[in-house]
C-alpha cells in the first residue's frame, strides 16, 4: 500500500544556520520543545491540523523575521 506523501519545497527559509526539509519531518515536535525550553525563543510552532500539519513559525514568516 502506498499512502499520501507531502511535496514541500526542500528549504523554504533561506537561513544559513538551519536547513529544513519538511518532507522528512515526522512531526515529533522536538524542535518546538528545544526552541521554547532550551533557547527560550518560542519561535517554532505547529501549523494546520491532520495530514496538513507542519512545523512553522508564527504567521509563516521566516526565522529571521520571527524573533
């Protein structure tokens, strides 16, 4: 059986320090916890629900603009 897959762009945020490939993300939310608990930045969040859920910044801005 083959399920649905995502086809997100490989690196939607041109940040020199972080490379995101949301096609490989399993939505474990560890990056959100690390951002909020270790960095105290609270920049990353989850967006949408169900199959369309993804890790994003608030209002889908770039990391540089978000905080």
